[in-house]
C-alpha cells in the first residue's frame, strides 16, 4: 500500500518541494493537551489575538439569489483569510446602491442594531465604496467600515513576500487611500505664526498647510518613488523575457481564480515547490520554471497571481508588470475549481481581467481541477460548459497525463522542416535540435554523420543551412 503524506499526496510521485514558506506560515501552533482552557485551540496562536469580529453587508442589484449568496460566501472567505471572525451577514435587494450610504437609511439602522447586539468592531461591505459613503456609514454605525477593495488589499499585504510584490501592494494601497483620507477635526489645521513657526514672525501668520494636505502630499511623493522602483524592476523582468523570446522558447501561463489549484498544478508538472495552501491569494509572486515535452522540446511554465470577482482596478494597475507574464504567453492554462458552486462565474471573472490586461486573444486551455472533491454527476454540466476542457486533480494526479499531452499538442511548433546530415564533429548542433526543435524521426547514424529529420525555428535553420545540401544530395 502506498504511503501518503499529511497533504494526501503520494510522497514518491507528487513531491511539491520543501514548502519552506508553508512551514513558516503554520509554524506557530499550540501543543495538544497543554492548554488549561476547557476547549483547546489548535489554530495559530496569534490569530486568537488578531481576529476582528465583523458583520458583512451586501447589495443585491442584479442576478439571481444564488448569485447573491455566492458573492456573500466569497466575501466571508475573504474576511476569514484576512484574519477575522464573521458574526453575521446582511443583504439588501435594491436596483442600485444608495449614493449616500451604499445601503438604505433603514438598513443602516438595522446594521447598527446587529453590530451592537453581536459586539462587532468592523463592518465589511461587498463593493467599492465612495469616500462619502465610508464616512457616512462610520458616523452612523459607530464602528470601522471597510469595503471589498480594502479587504483584498489587506490580504495581499499579508501574503506579499518579494520586494516587488510588497512594492506593488503598497502602491495599490496608497492609490486607494489617496482619495479616502479624512481629517479628524479642525485641531489638525495649523497656523504658521509667531515663535512657534520657527522664527517666521510677522508676515508668516495665516492658515498653514492642514494635516490632511500634508498626508496627501506625502502619499503622492511615495507613489512616485514606488513607480520609479517598479520601473527599475520591470527592466530586469523585461531582460528575462527578451532572453526567452530571443531563444524562441514557448511559454505557458497558468491563470485562474484564486485558490483554484494553480500552484499545485505547477508543482505537479515541474516540482517547483511553490507554496500550496487552501487559502485565497496564498501566492502572489509569479514563478517560472523551465520544463520539457515528452519529445524534448523546452518550454516555460509560469504560475501567476489568482483573480477574483471585481478585482480592484488599483490592484490590476499595480500588478500590471506581473500580469504581463500572461500577455507574453503562447498558451494560457485556465484553471477552474470544479468544486466551486459557480464555475461559470469564475471563468467569466478571469476572462474579464484577462481582457483588461490585453490577454483576451491568447489561446486558452480550460482545466477543471479538484475533480476528486465532486461527484462525477456534477462534472456533466461542466463538460457542456467547456467541451474541450481537461478534467484533473492535482491532489491525486488523475488527468495530469492528459493535461501534459494537451499542452504539448497546443504549443507552437517550429516552422521550418529540414533533412540534415550533420558531421559528428558538430554534435553540438544535434543537441540544439533536441532542445530547440522537434524531431520528426529517430536520428540515423551513418559513416558520414548523423541523419536528422527535424522541424526548427528560422534562426536555427539559418545555422543548419550548410548541412541541408549534403542530406539532399545523399542517395535514397
């Protein structure tokens, strides 16, 4: 019997790498039986202190009730990922959001009563609120109010690991915050006059720069610094892309909804060892690995940041350089969670973001992952939704061979077909044909050299041109 590790994978066939990031994330745990509480807690210890008690609020403007319920369920997962305890959820049916308070006046009073009854300290709204709506809700409810955008930005801030990722998240947060700064009374307006003004004296009195104006100026300065830093990082990323383009190495980008299993598939296909966790936006930084097809062709596989419904525009703009990995790809492997209640909504949300970044016309291969978590009867409507889709499970390995074959089939193939007789002294060219080209037949070793029937790219075909005549002149 095959032994499985604690993640349910076969240790010999499904090694995901050392998973050091995941080990660090879950390293702080209570020891079972050591607590003096009547109910022992096995979750991360510091979470008990950081959990916020929140109430969710949504506005149902279109779609069915199922769509509304799915949206609130997703908001609940986002809130829990950010480190909060969801106490209650309220939805109001309206034709459009209220311009003053997002929800109607009566619903605001109802939310306030729920907040008082449950002892909540935060209200999370399922939408992007205007600054006036945020201010009015906080004034009337009496607790902190945040919207969906701020919630997603907070999750990104928690999970960003690389220097580039942290800079991108900070840029998105500052762009969001710049329009939502608010003062806290006239005491923050300072006058520059008298001795207190550093000796300015007569002529220096008058209304000075308010605290909110100072904050906005500092935010604009910081945004400029971050954009300059990201441009410098873009140059490094562009250099890597240029190297791959010069060598005509095909690229495949794994895209999809957050927590659909993109990183698990990358680990399964390449053994990359990327962080894998059952959480939203667990990995943010793109990871590229070089791999080979069964016939020896080299291509790259890139794991990209996950998408979500109504992904904040500031976040898309800040992560544009990272998302360009999808724009430069030859094939998009679009991973969909087969166990999700609304897979069609996931596909639509991902395609919306791909269209925004200019990747809507790239070849796409739909992959339904996590088939081990659903009943086979549930997969029948999914086959109708995407007839050419591949069904697999990164956990069990089922369907991965079909996925590899489909990816290899849809990779761009070299354009020039050649029959070559390569001298044994130029075996380096045979090696390049194996790496960069496609063999159409097994090489044949003769007394004069190696006979090769291959398909290669135009740049390599130019180097091999001198050996074509020898092959064609050879008698059949």
